[in-house]
């Protein structure tokens, strides 16, 4: 755009009337960014923010426009809703972790699960999954695991693959 004397005077007049940069651009046939840039270089007074928190109109009174939205009102909270800072309701009583036999216990002894401590050999077995999880044939490899790794030598070779240098492939 050629910013001649007439264009600058027209920009100053529209700016003084309080038109938006987009409106000035439409009237002059240029982009709003061109209007903003030229107004900045001419040191024209800055526009008030279109986003106001105090509820006043962002435009000067000369434009004759008023805010289109009424101010926000906060509705009171119904009395049925407890306040957030209220103490939480007490938790329901939990069942004891160990079941107590009733006085009239059946004649058969209750079956208790057998808990065996994990042996060192079990902790050192290979954790490689074999089969499809969720099927009856699924299991883990139980071969002896390598010292710092969770897999046996065969599965560690599959799991830990060295990254090859690309320069080797170029030759």
C-alpha cells in the first residue's frame, strides 16, 4: 500500500472516530494488520482492549455502541448442596481382613490357601512370556535368568539387540 498524505489523513480521521482496525481496513481496502502497523509507526494512541473485566464498554462513547451482554450474575448455591469445606462423611465400616468363624462352624475344616515363600531359584527364573496371555497354555519360561537381567541367555539375546551403526550398512 502506498501511504500517501491522503491515506494517512484518512487513517487518522477513522482512528479518531474510534473505528476498529478491521473496520478501518475494510473502508480503506487494506488489511487490519496494515492499519495496526501504520498506526504504530504514526504513534497514534493505542486502542482500549476489547476484553474488559470491569464491565465497561471498550469503545469510546462517540461510537454510540453499548455492551451487548448483561453483566454476569452468580446464582446462590441451593441449601441441599453441602459446602465444599464440610467434613467428609464417615466411611462405612469395613469387614475384617481375617474372617472369624461363626459359633456353629461346619464339621469340615475350611480350606486355606497354601502360601509358600518365594525361593531364590524362583526369583532368578526367566520372565519371558510364552503363548497368548489369557489362554490355558500361557506360561513363563522358567530357565535360570542371567545375573542382572530378568531373562535367560536365549531370551536375553532376543530382548537386548544392539543397534547397528549405519556406517556399516553404507559399505
